[in-house]
């Protein structure tokens, strides 16, 4: 029966759906890994997961991969903290450069006319 086949298919999908990161069974809210980006740095989720894992691992994501609400929140929080840390480091560096008259490495030295 067609209806039974469709019901079985959705039952199969629901029973097999687990979080890409923590393997918790996905019920309700979920985030598709391959098409999502972080809100603070606009980085694709697979890229952020790859950064988390390091260079020793390859992260392979399919359209069927999803993350639970908790792991999505943790990934986004990590992204925000990394973004905020970069802002703080840049602000500190600007203060040091200003105080000591230092130039960033990519800026040419300007001659001073006397």
C-alpha cells in the first residue's frame, strides 16, 4: 500500500536521524549542516567543524546531516567567542601600535621630512 510505504519511509528517516556531532536522536528542531552558516563570522558549518577538529581530520558532510539544537547553539557560541576575541586582540594591538609608534607588517615605512 502506498500510504504504508510513505509512513514507513518517514518512520525510517525519524529513527535514523541523529546529530552529526553528538549522535543524540533528532526530534523537532534541527539544523542542516551542509547549508548553514554561523551568524557572527558567516562561516559555513562544515568549515567551523573542520576548524574544531583540526588539520588531522577531514570532515565529510552530506545533505542528510543535521545537528541538534544544543550542538548548533554551542557551535554558534564558539563562533561568537572567536569573533569577539579577534576584536579584543585587534583593539589591544592598535593601542600598543599607537603608544609605541609601531606599524603593521604590511604597511610601508614612510619617510619623515625634516
